[in-house]
């Protein structure tokens, strides 16, 4: 993504986050996001089909950028199966937005797209970290890890992001490691 497109996406995300906190996602009109971000309709529709598609795309993109950043910073050998700590920290940091989003019609589609992206992340990391594991075993492990993590995130957000993200990350990481070594 070029610098101008990234700047536009960031302005749209910032506007959406600010406005969702005030009105909720379902009540928010695309025109309000565009006005707040200073982005034209034709520019927006050149990249996204609508408000829901933008939300899903932004969530998936955030997961991809988090994955890349974690691997670049720590190296593949030092990272876990999923970038759980930075993702949980992000949800905690944007608690109001996440809780409001959980009450929207777009929440389940957003979480499903996130799960699909996390499955791809896990498959890639498993292939690099466990080359002796069969493709079928890697596929099952990736499905397990991604669906378990998204299930935890859904539960946590629907409870109001009421638990410490570091404790959730530690528990999830222990459970995943024990499953991979069993």
C-alpha cells in the first residue's frame, strides 16, 4: 500500500473509532465517517464496498500488520503461533470501540474474517516452526489456534474487556503450547 493510501486508511480508521464510541457502529452513517476523515466518496468506494467491508478489511489488515511487525521485531524463532499479546493489548487499548462493536450486526462477520486471517498466520508460522509436522496436522492446529483465540476475544469483548489482557495472553499461550507438544 502506498503512503497516500495508508494515510487515507488511517484517517478513515481514526474517524470510525471516534464516531463509533459516540453512536455505535450500526447507527453510524458512512457519510459521517467520510466527513470526519476528510475523504471523498469516490476515493472510499475505489477501495471498499461499504462501511461493513471497510471495518472487516481494517481488522484483517491490523492482524496482518501485527503479524509482520512481531516477526520483524522478534524473529520467527522467538514468536508464538499467533500474535496474541499485541492483538489483546490492542483490544484493551480500544476497549470502548470493541465493546460498542460487539453490539453491532457487523461484529460476527468481522470476527469471522479475523479468524480466517489468523488461521493463515498460524499456518505460515507452523510451517516455519514445525517443518516436520504434516500439512494435515498443521491445518488442524491452525484451525484450533485461530478459532480458540477468536472465541476468547469474542467472549472477552462481550464481557466488556473486563480481564487483564496479559493474563489472558499467558493462559492462552500455555494452552496452545501444551496442545502442540501433546
